[in-house]
C-alpha cells in the first residue's frame, strides 16, 4: 500500500512491531544494476520491510552539473524496479520545489512516519566519507542509520576517519556489494560512444534511453 499524497509506502500501522524502511537515494542518471544489487542486499541483510528508490530532485551537490530531467530519471527507475515487490520507486523528491537536501528529506520522512519505523539511508561508501560536510550533518545522525555500500577490497579508512574526526555520533553499517564497480557516468559514456549497456542496467532502461535519445543515444539503435 502507498500514500499517494506523498508517494510513500504505508508503514508503522501495527504499534506492536518495528518496521525497517530502506531509502536508496540517488540521482539515478541512469539507474544501473549496481543500485539494484545494493538495494536487494540491504533488503536481505538488514531485514528491511521495503526499499524506496528516492530519485533526487535538484540535488545540492549537482547544482552546477548537467542532470537529466527528473521525469526521465524517475521513469527509468520505475522501469528498473517494476518486477521487484519490495522496491518502491518514489517521486517524493522530484515533486518538491527547489534544491533538495538529504537532511530535509530525512526530516520530512521522520516527521511523516511513526516512531516504530526505523529509517536506513543507503548510499555509497564514498558518500559516507562526505556526510560530515552535508547540510545539517549533525541532524542527519539523529534521523537515520546510514548504510554504506562498498566494493570488494574497498578501503574504509577515509570514511571511518571522517566520521571519527567529526565528533558526530553517526550510526553507519557497511555492506560489501560485488557489482558496485558500475557507475552512472560509465553508462552515460558508453551510450555516447554507441556501446552496449547489456548486463549493466535492465533492458527496459536501455530501451527508454534510446527511445528518448538520452546521453547522446540514437533512437531505435541498440549496440549489441
């Protein structure tokens, strides 16, 4: 079930149990299999009830970079997650006006859901090292548990040192995800060169990219 006023799943209805809400935040420009594998592993390993794919609206850290329209990024996320019943693609951020900050999103989510809903914000381990510099970072630690998805062999020293030096009591969980060598920028580069996206993102997303000629793709032309 979902609350269509906010495009969020309904959780917390049973006061006698604790719910675990995963938030997979990202620009998803485009979404790829690394995102999907990370979300699925977080769902299983952390016993989450559902994972919301929160397509970023106008992310503060990309104000001066070219970003594909929110509608296109949301549409690709919708296609990529459509066959997984515990994935929920949300318009929550892209329908909000102005620059979007993670602190604002988490504060709104915390106010919306009852106290028996725990929030887990899933992001890359690289981002974990930078959360101490995010807007209202001291509030972030009170609003959610942060889940850092890492590649095999990834050195966590930078992230751990940044958290320790901040003096802020962040609750961070690290998950090793084999597929995280994939990046959205790599996919955009391959499209621009006419190279295949097979096994990097769902075929439905590849089809959408070519149909709408995103990232320099030519309509109807697929690289095998």
